[in-house]
C-alpha cells in the first residue's frame, strides 16, 4: 500500500507539473521580450567597432529579428527536441553552459538546505523543550537576528572573519586554483570552499525552520495522542522523538519545499559574492549581457528543479504520516 500511495503521489504531481512548466515558459518568454535591448546591442557596445550591418547580421543569425510569436514558436519547437538554443553571448549551446554549472549550484543548494534543516530542527526542538525559559529566549533572539540579516552581508562578514582575519577558509571559488588534487583530497578542497557560501545561504532559513519547528512541536504536544503516549508511561525523549517531532516535521518539510525556489534566487547573490561558478552567477551575467536565451533556459530548468523538490516533499509526507492519502 505504501508503494501504491507513492506511485499515486508521483503521478498526480507529474500531471500537475505540466501546466506549471508551460506557464513558466510563456510568462518568462514574454517578460524577457518586454525588456529593452538584446544581445546584439551588448556585443556591439563591447566590440566598439560594430556597424548597423554587423548588428543586423547578428540578429538574423540568432533569430532576434523575428516577430515575437515566431520566436516563441521556434523556442517551443527546440524545447520539444530537448534543445535550449544557442547563446548569442558565448556562441555555445545553452545546454552546455547550464549543465557545466548545474552541479555547482545543486551542490550549494543541497548543502545549504541540509544544513538549514539540521540546524533549524535541532534549535527548534531545544526551544520547544525549554519553552518560556532562558534557552528558548536566547535561541529565539538568535533566530530573529539571523532572519533579519541579509545573506550577502552575512557572507561578507564571514569572509572578513573566517578568511581574512583567521585564515581558516578560502574566500571564494570552487577549488584551489592550479590544484591537481584528486579523490578525497579534491573533495575536501571543494568542501572547504563550500563552507562559507553554505553559511551565507543557509542563515536565513535556519531561522525560519527553527521558529517553525518550535511552533509545530508546541502545537503537536497538545494533541490527544501525545497525552495518551505520556499516560502509557513512555519516556519523555521517546514521546518527543517518535510522536511530537515526527508529526511536527510535516509543516517544516512543506516550507522547505516551498523555499527551494527562493534558494535559487538567493544563490544569485551568494554565488556572486563568493565567485562560485553556478547557475545564479550565470543568470546574473546573462542579464548584464542581455543573453535572454540563456536566462530563459535557466528559468525553465529552475522551475523543473522546484517541481522535483516539491515532489520529493510529497513523497516524504507519505512516509512521515501514513494517514496521508492521495485523493
């Protein structure tokens, strides 16, 4: 029955994802078309010697001179063949540009989300266990400070303290320049470079998950089944772990799935601050270069990642609470 429930959840989520992806494609395409300027203007400005004829040739080569609906038709046709087009800025397939950086962004997002969930749930459980007492007050104040601190400022302060002053961690990049390390040594080198971006990106979400875990655990602790478990003589830690925390995780995982897209937005700033070669930095460079083909490909792929994250959350809910059914 559990596998059947998971299959039903998967089928329903995939069916709901189709109109979402179509809406993202249409909305993103028309919004980007409304922005003044194109890649030919930026290329001409950078070259300094472009002529009207060369700019017209560039627009014709990449189809930028076509009517909007014709461009949309061509783009959708390319998507149907799993082709994201060619970047006017780099003169490379968009899929090559995106997939060369996708791994770095996924690594950063999973690292930040995992750290935020682990720290947030742990802090929230402590706050709920000592509600109204000094640990709860201190941690609530710390969560409020993290919630109010911009990610880029937290990242800059982390660079100044942990990199410049103490020299513990590298200030940017994905690995040591010129390093020929492989295997475990390379993994440890990447992990050192990953630490500061993860801290900057996860800080805001630690505060959210901590406050949400605290509120959810306090609400669940007042339910009848928790009072019944305590009346049966179960140890307090067993009640908290098996009954309170497990049920309190459902809203936490729901919010985590909803904030997966926000993580992508935060990655733009964090990757720029730490020179992390990911999709966020590529999106920023594409905006500055008016390379809307690359930006549109990033938006489409990002929507698919968010849909996948929410699908995994739905499956996790079915595991956390067997009472959840697919209707």
